[in-house]
């Protein structure tokens, strides 16, 4: 029986992480792999890593994380915003890796057909702390600055040509919903997003202010509405399994060396989700 594996947040440019890519290997020739974002910051390194993984797995499905969308001075590729995302998509197609812009593949090795739906959604700052609820975004950002947890996205993730990340997020939500509603009603789904679709995975965050950069309230019922068998995500670097409304949520991130080196089980570069 083929397996469906998933990984995220490999952050291969961090010393100690890149060797784990060699540990991500299938058990059967028909195994699939989900890569839920944050392979790295440099476009060339991202595509090279995905190409290596595609050589091993029958199908590789990728969604971007915030790090892939950063435009850094060390990256020879200086695409920004939507153009950067489209360039990543084009290069993924060149190595036969599926993206949120491609036809959704169907996993046929479960009790019902499962559409593996890669989603690029971003966030809209709607996950606030109680003291920031209803306040202007500027106040929520001020609180985050005081806590010392402003996301680097504010400096490196450009929304061009959209006026803001919220506007870009809104466009991605509209696009994604149009595709999800077309899934046949007798099919379940594996929903894949770098950012969690529901807020509950952010509850263990040491700094709750950081949740602003982790998702959107607009997707809070997608796991139910779109018949998810499992929702796969990363971003938080809190790898675990949780449930909401009877649906399994899997965070599959590797994380930074300073994080996985402190865990009793050590680094877990890939997980079987089906």
C-alpha cells in the first residue's frame, strides 16, 4: 500500500538541517510527499531541494511558506511578491512538482477518494490577542514590537502588486475557495497549507502576539466545509497531532536546529500522514 508523507520547514540554509533531506525517502515506489513550505529563502536552493525529493517520490506536492516569498539581499533572484510566487510555480512545473496552481491530485488509497489540495493563503492579521481585538492594526503591531516578536515578513515579504498582505490574502482566499467548491461531494480532502487553517494550533505559542502572522479567521471552518480527512500545515515549529471537529490536524515541521535539538525525540524530518 502506498504512503502519503509530509514535511515542512526544512530551512535547509540553517547549518545542521540540510543533511535531513537525505532522510526523506519513500518506502514504496508509489509513495507521495507533501512539502508544506519553508524549504528555504533562496529560490535556487528551494528548487534544487524539491528536485531531489521529486527524484525519489512518485508525486511531490508543494505549497509556499513565508520564507520562500522573502526577497533577501543574498538571493540572486530578486523577484518580489506575486511575481516571486509565480516564478516559484513556473520552476516547480519544470521539475514536475505540483503547486497550488495545478490540478489537484487524487489519493485513491483510502476508504474514499481524497483530493490533495495545496493552498496558498497567507494571513490577514485577524488572529489577535484579547487586548488587540477590535483595535487598529497599528496598535496590534505596536504590542508585538513591545513583546519583541515582529515577524520578519514585515521587512522581506512584499505584497506587490497588492497594496497589503491582507489584500493578497483576500485574493488567495477567493481563488482557493472557488477551486475547493468544485471538488466532487463524494470526495474527501487532504488540505495542505503552510499556515494553519484553524487557530487552535497557535495556542501553545510562547508569544501569543505572533499569531497575527499565522493564519486567518476566514478559514476557521474549511476543515469541516471541505470534508477534510486531515489538514497538513507547518510554520509554527510545534510538530504535533491535534483534532478539531473530529478532523486530524498535522503539523509536520522540522524547524530550526535550536528547536529540534532540545526535543527528546530529536529531529523528525518527515511524517506519514496516510
